[in-house]
């Protein structure tokens, strides 16, 4: 008897789309409930725009220590580890930098404002100035510095949700959060088919994506970072959300899109975002790490590393 095709569901979450696939259609309902709960928890902990979030409290504490949940502590710990692993390329203290560039509210609303910016770019505050006490679950951020966990929190949510679903209901699962993908459990026959899009914009959905390549994955994570997904204009300035910490300006990269496969979605996302920032040095760096990657230039030409399929 043929094996049933994976069942799927897509909905909006974390300012993007969330797609869940499970190999056993009977698991879809409870799996979707688990994914929704995980995304709600991440949003309540890490949203820069919700006045009731933990991140909001930390960013408005004016340098005072703030008691945090283990979930927020994990998310901040991942962000600080990413900063260390990339020599500061992924700096979670770029919140004020993004605010100066006009990304000061939910992106769907922020991009509707097109008037020229009134203030110059602002460099990141410096991730080494953040103190995280994971024994007492306290965090201290100096006054004037704002955290933004957008570079890693969504990927962490994909990792956590895939693990939670697989543990609770079994079978195989794929979680896709706007291009941040994690799979867990036994994949369908032949593996999970994942489409890679080179030029997806913010309004792209799973129905409108036209993949330029389809790859098969059986375990781990896959992430795509792009200068196109969250791009906007203020006056004559073309802006995007991948910021150079030292300048507070959007990266002027030779790559428009980078996709990376790794053992986890967090690992893949760290590498793909850092590759955008590292520009021409990125292929050699990814090769040294042994990470399969596909890097797309602005003219559509590609470079691959680490055994990424041709």
C-alpha cells in the first residue's frame, strides 16, 4: 500500500509565514497546536514591538538588571553565541541601529513610511557589554542600547518547535518559518523536497514562491538569508535589515541571497546571515566550515560550497 503523502498547514506568525509538514496526516492537528504554542512563546519573549514582551522590558530597563524566563535566556544566549562565533558580525545590540533606519515597528507597517530619515545611522551598542546570568536568569543591558534578536530567534523557534512536535507525536516533521527550516524524525521516502528561492520578497508566500532549485534534506536545518525579504525605502535610500554593526548601515553585499544547510536551523541561519555580511570572503569561510551553501549574486549568478548540489 502506498505511503500517505505528508500533510501540511500554513499560517501567519512572527511577521512571516509558518508552514508545518508531518509524515503522518493524523498528527497534523496536535502538531499544529504545539507549533502555535511555541511561536506564541517566542513572540512573547523576543518581540521588539510588543510592549508586553520580555525583550521590551529589557530594552527599557535603563541599565537595571531584569529577571527573565529560561526561554528568553536561551534566546539571548544563542544570540550572544552567534556574535562570538562570527567575531561580532551578528550583533544583537543592533536594535537602535534598526530604529534609526526606520525599522521601529512591525515591518508590515514600518515599510509603509517612505519619508527621508532625519538622523544618521547609529552603530550597534556592542554585544560584549550585555551581561547574561543564566544561573539566576538575570540580564543587564546598558542604558541606550537596544537588543534585537531577529537574526537568531526565528531559527531557534524552528529548532525548538520541530523537536517538540517530533517528541510529542512522533513521525517526521518539517517546520518552515519564512525560510528558516528544521526537520526532525524519520523523513518521507526520498527525503523532504525543499524549494530554494533566489529573489523572494516580503510578500512572498508558499503559494507564490517560484523555486530556482529543489534540494532534498533528511535531517538538520536549512536557512536562507536575503537582502530582499525585508527591504524598504526612506526617501532616496534603499534599505534592508542586515546591518553592519560597526556602521549601523545595511550591508552592501555582493550577495542578494545565501542558503546554508547545517546540523540545526540556528547554525544554518548564523552562517547564511554572516555570509551576506562577509561578502566576497564568504565562500572561503563556508568551505573552511564544511557547510553546504548556495550564494546568489545580484545578477543571479551563483557560487556553491561544501558539496551543495549543482
